């Protein structure tokens, strides 16, 4: 299972959030809610977030 699909499954399980995978270029992975980027590896291409990083990023975003 691609990493992006695991991230989508995690967001669904933890927060009941539906998401979709949108193919990017050059190893870029962005986690978005609407038009807001809540996590990106744009500066560190190829880096993949841990589950804890995704949960923390979403919690910070959703508490705004």
C-alpha cells in the first residue's frame, strides 16, 4: 500500500476524515484539508511522515 494511502486510512480511523490521493511530482507528499496544507515534505523530498506527525499536524490544524 502506498504511503499516501496509509495516511488516508490513518486520518479516516483517527478523525473520521475522508481524503483522497492526488499524484504529485518528484517525491512530494502533501497532506491537505481543503486548500490548507497541514504537512509537506517539499523541503525534504522523499521524507515520509510518521503516524504521530500526521496526527499532530491534523490536531494543530483542526484546533484553529
